[in-house]
C-alpha cells in the first residue's frame, strides 16, 4: 500500500509553503517472518505475514483445521490444557 510520511513540524498560520511540514510518499510493506511449515510431508522454510501466522495459531488453538501446519508447533494435549 502507498501512503504519505509526515514530519512533526506544525507549519505556520496562513499556509506559507516554505514553512509547511514536508510530506513524502512511502510504501507500507508487509511484516514477513520466516517460518517452517509442513507441505506434502516435508518441512519447508517460507516467509509468512504476521496476520497469517496469527490466523493459523488461532485456528490450531480453537481445534479447527488450519490452511497450513507449522513444523515447530505441536498440538496441545488435553493434559496441557487442563494445567493452564
């Protein structure tokens, strides 16, 4: 996504151009994190956005079938749930 970056300069009354706070264009990038997932029985290293990671972890904790499986996360047993 595209947006604009503003400085904290307040500008001046009357809107004189020299005194205005400069605004520059910027790009909002996705927050990608390296993760290991299981794909066709093999462990594969991929980069996932944090929103996807959060969604998969929530699906796993709710007992739903997530759209992918993390390699390092084990399914919680009933004994661990009772302790917490």
